C-alpha cells in the first residue's frame, strides 16, 4: 500500500503557503511552531559563511518570505540570490525583501525545486529551511539530495534546518510528545492539536542521522550537525574543492 497516499499533494502544499506570506515574513510569528528557530537560522547562516568563503551565489529552496537569505546577506553583503518556492506569493515577497537588503542580482523562481532547472555547480551556499520534510519516499529524498550536490560549487556548502523524525519508533514517540508539550506551552492545547494535525497531513520528515548519511552518499565529503532539540535539527554538508 502506498504509504504517502493520505499526505498533502504538492498542489495542496503550494495552495496553503500562498496564503501564509504574512506569517512567514516575521521570524517570531512565522516560526513559533519550530523549536529554537532563531538559533537554528543563526547557526546555519554563520556556518555557511565560515565553511564557504566568499559566498557570492546563494540558492534558497523553499525560500518562503526570504528570512534565511536575509540573515545570510548580513554576512555576505551583495551576494547574488536565487529564491525558489512553490508559492508565487512567497517568491514575490522574498524577492522584494532581499532586494531591499542590498543583495546583488536577485532571481525569483516559482516552482518545485526538484523540477526547476538551475546551473550545476552554480551556488556557493544552498539554504533549505523547513522545506525538505515535504519530501516523501526514498527515491524522492535520494534524487533531491543528488540535485543539491550537483548544484553546489566545489568548496560550497548546503545548510538545512528542519522538522525531523527518529529511527527508533519509541524514541520518535518520546520526542514528538516532548514537542507537543512545547507547542502546548506556547499556544495551548488547541494550538498543539492544530500543528500536530497539520504535520500528520502534510509532512513526512526523516531522521537527521538518515539525512547526514544521505548527504555523504550523495557526494558531500564533510557533514556537520550544528544543533538538535526534540523534533528539530540544523545541519549541513561541504563539497570538496
Ligand atoms: C515552512 S515554509 C519555510 C519558509 C522559509 N524557508 C523559512 O524558513 O522561513 C516552507 C516553504 O517551502 C515551500 N515548498 C515546499 N515544498 C517545496 C518544493 N518542493 N519546492 C519549492 N518550495 C517548496 C512552501 O511553499 C513554503 O513556502
């Protein structure tokens, strides 16, 4: 039986995010459901800037309203930015904000990053924040990570923050319960129920251990775990020169 048959389609995901631009334009409201979101964003952007130097070309997949690129631009002023998102309204907002922040050339692309044609070895840093948990089966994950590797320039790096799962089912239940406790503490029982239902419908996260292994298998020579707290992690990989 197809394990993902009840999950949201790409079109349903796009439609939901078309109407969520305001929330994602403010880090504090947009990322409340994400444990340690400001810390994770700071860590991936700082790690990107020290692992890859100089950062001249940034690709942000599932860019939303551009928060992560904006943060990286503080450390890489004037970099060229390519912003990709399923939702046209997100791309529009991200382009507007990133241009205002003093980026070099800014290219916005509405589309699924898995199908978008982008230059091989064309990016010094790739950011993927809160987007890969929408990938589904093994083949989808493998092809997506191979594409990230192909797009990364030699000496470049890819940085991910995301909802994650765990390998051992009992540990996954324990960690998800802790996450539900966090949700309840910030928004009450109704908020917890809403976020948990949305995850059940829309998301299919993988363990950070799986993703680090897959990054290495895809060709990256060094991988790095920056932070993990209950159901969220920040990590990345570097492509040798
Ligand atoms: C939770 S939001 C995160 C936005 C932004 N990265 C941030 O951290 O503020 C996820 C975004 O990924 C986009 N997205 C989901 N799947 C995608 C795909 N396959 N290709 C491009 N964008 C995608 C959604 O439209 C949405 O805007």
